[in-house]
C-alpha cells in the first residue's frame, strides 16, 4: 500500500501459533490421544516449544522495536499482533532480514475505506 494513501486503512494482523508452524506436524501429535506416551515424546515437545516460543518472542521484539502502535493479544494457542498504522511490507522485510520466513506466522491484511464511496 502506498504510504500516503488517504482513501484506505490497512490493518495488518500477525498470528504467531505456539504449537506449530503452518504446514508442520508438531511433536504434540505424539502425545495427544496416544495410549503409550513415551518419555522421549515429552522431551521432543519440550525442545520444540522452547525453540518455537523463543522465535515468537524474537519476532515480537523486532516488530515492537520498529513500531510502537501494536495491539498485542494473547490467545489460547497463539499471539495476535495487529496495527493499522504500519505498513505490512516493512514488517515482512524486517522479519526476513532477521532470518524468519513466511511459514513462522500467518499474516492477514484487511483494507477498509476511510470515508464514503469513491
């Protein structure tokens, strides 16, 4: 979106899921509804969650360092970060510069008109 756009409001929403990256099977599946849960499955889940939560925290830090106007909400399975005052392209660029890829979050962008019919 053009930064001087006066007709639309852009709402960027980042979803950071705890238990999985999109298109990935987490070690959580080795525990839920399994009759003989093995200790190694618990250890694998621990390693996975430790790494995953650290990466989420780092992404959040990067985004809040470059822009202060984020609404950050904790949900059962994810963290939601949203803003209407920062371009999502700049957010993506910062995350990519620090080694994060599109599979580590879900980005939804919505556009609404500021006023009336054009």
